[in-house]
C-alpha cells in the first residue's frame, strides 16, 4: 500500500539531494531578511505584542511561511515540470502507480521539502535570538505545519496540473498565495482587524496555519477551531487534487 507514492517521493528526494545546498541558501535569504528587517531592525520602535517580544512574535510565522511556501512550490513547479517538460506523468500512466500514489507522493515531497527548509530557517533564527520552547510545544506546532504543508502541497498540485504556462504559477503566488499569507497575522496580531472582519479572517485556512502554529509553539495551546478548519481544508484540497489530476490525465 502506497508503494507507488513512496517511489515518487524517493525520486523527488534523490533529485533534491543534488541541489540541496543551493536550495537552502536561496530559501533562507528571504525569511531571514524579513526577520532582520522587522524583528531586529524595528524592535526599538515596536512594543511587545500581546506581552511577547516582537522578534519572538514573528519567528514562528516566518518558519511556518517557509515550510508551506516550499510545499506549494514543490507541488506546483514539480508537477508542472514533470507534466510539461520531462513528461514523467505520462510514464507513470503505463505503470501500476495510481492517481492516489502520484498525488500522495507529491504531498509527501512537498511536506519533506517544507520541513527541511523550515528547519534550516528555524536554525538560523534560533542563532539570532534566545528563542526557546518546551519540546511538547514543538510537537503540537508540527501538527499545524504538517496540515498546512499538506494543504499548500495539494493547492500547488492543482495549480501544476491545470496551469499550462509557468509564468501563471508565479501570478497565482503573487496574487493569491502571498496576500493570504501576509494577511494572516504573521507580522501583527489578529486583534488589529475590525471586529466585523475578524470572524472571516479567523475562518481562513492560512490564519489557522500561522496563528494556530504560533499559539502552539509559544503557549502550547491547540485552538480547536483552527484544527477543525485545517482538517476540513486538508480533506477537501486532497480530494480536489485527486479529482483534478485524474480528469487531466484522462484528457
């Protein structure tokens, strides 16, 4: 069971092995720049946020952002490249590998890549700040990262399956993914929103990922609403990814 998924995952990890250093250098630069600019550069001008030092407040969000962004990139660009350039997907169709194997394999690849890059960013941030947490908090934090990476990997898989031109993937990132990430409370508390908008903001899966992960890592608190939002979104996005991909390969 899932043997085909592990085969696809193993292939993606083998490909990653050849460029892992350059991948990590590239992915670390952006979140670390944001951390230094906001967390360090503005710490003398921004007071504590809800009793938490600002540099500590934004750190979990930057780590989470790195993980889920990497999951989306792996799901979208890898699927597009294998479908349009290498034609690997066509080779899978003449093997016993099922649609579920392909989608699950890509989700596993997205999560693995997100975890590797998130750990790399976390290691650098931990060196720059006395940010420490109990191990139990870290385990609950991983729950949100795992679900978030699965969702973003599924969304990336859908984009990589449907989008024909590579530049359109970048447009989806710029117009949809990045605004959702930045408006989900990475750099500011959700209480900054008007009361009328707050219920809608809290219902967003991206808010559940970043705010839920922050609460889990800093306070050890698991928000039930956020967990339910992520579970439902993960199930729906997975089902949609399988359906879209199945329809596409049958064309």
